[in-house]
C-alpha cells in the first residue's frame, strides 16, 4: 500500500480539512490518495478521497454589516481519474494515473492528483515500487507534498513499513504549478528513495 495523506488539521491555506494524523499501518486510516498493489495477482487499485471544506465562521459585525453567514463544512466528491492521460488534464479537474513500464516485478507510475475545490494545485509525483523475495524498494520524485507512507502486508506476519516521507512544508505550496526554489518557502522538487524502511537517498 502506498498512501498519501495530510498530517495537519487543515490544508490549502486553511480552506480544506486535512487528515490530522501521524503515520499509520492501519489500511483503513484517512488518506487523500491510496494505491494498493496485490503482488500475488498483479491487481492494482488507485483511489482519490473526497475533499472536505473547512467550516467558516464570521463575527457578529461581519454578519450585520455585510450579511455574511457561517458556512458548515462540506464534502466535495472526488474528481474523475483518467488513465494514461496528460498531466495537464488536472487543470480541467481530473486526477491522472500514468503507467510507465510496470511489470510483475514492479510498478512505475505517474500520479497527478487534485483536490475537488481548486484544481490549479496538483500533486505531481513519479513513483516506483520494486520487489523481490527479500526486499522492497520505493522511490518518489516530484512534489514534496503531501505526506507519504508505504506499507507491506505479508500473507504471514504483521505490517511492514517500507517508506515514510513527511511533507517538506505545511503551507501546501509545493503542489503549486510554479516552483519557488529558495527560503523561506522553497518548493523545489524532491528525489527520494527507500529500501525496506530505510532511506536510500535524498531523504531529509
């Protein structure tokens, strides 16, 4: 399982709700995107969760002076998923999953995910997962957002953590279309890899 989540209570500059949790091995925990790969059958599933808007509250003055009303939080249906499409299709409000040379020994995929509220911000990651009888390797290139966790569920034995990667910045601007490669924002792309739970390169 490769799962992307947002550990903070809110996201997208406070306009959306985050998952508000730490790393987890529970396959039913909250997420933004999740990929399951059954290495025995070769079957792969990719799911994008609905976006959850943050509630908005206004002062009595704003209500009386400007007629503003408190707005409850809402669930926004996840956008459609396109297979092997252009990454720019996210601008039209679509999630994109591109296969890149996947085989029985591993997956190579391009993940392009958007929230249902503002598709201009898209998470763009090239990921790979390779496995053999003794180890599992993972790599992640692209946006340093959101958090990522990879967990293996062996037929015999408990969950095994393969990779954990915390977002570089909590502001979420790493998923913006333009990169800012200098502090204090610094939204440069990343290139990180893990092997059986240990960093193999590029990790913080």
